[in-house]
C-alpha cells in the first residue's frame, strides 16, 4: 500500500514517528491477515495470555507471533511481553 520508490527519504524523524501512510499501510496489512471485527473483539480482553493469543491465531489461521506483533504495535501489550510466541 502506498509503494512509491521515487520519493524515498529516511531521516531520524521518520524513524521516531509513524506518518499517516505508514499507519494506513499497517492497518491494511493487519486487516488483510486478520478479520477486523474479530481483532476489535480481541482487544477487549482485560488480560492477554498465551492461550488467548494462540486460540485467536488458530481461528484466524495465522501464526501467533503475528497477533503478538499486532497487539504490541497497537499498544495493547508491551513490546517485552509474549515475544516467546514469535519465531525467527
């Protein structure tokens, strides 16, 4: 989404903040991989456990690490949490 190689410029400011196009592209990718309504319902959990995330990932047919990344990126869990569900 928004791929344009003619206008690439990276600065420290670009690295520290997410612009509108980045946010839109990230949402597009998440919504492509995971049902948006189901993800919104997942966000209502008071506590995210490995079991909750794994069950949700299985239902969406994606790797649990993807869900962890989405939750971390969206500020629903800290970046230090649930990294054991990611794979390299």
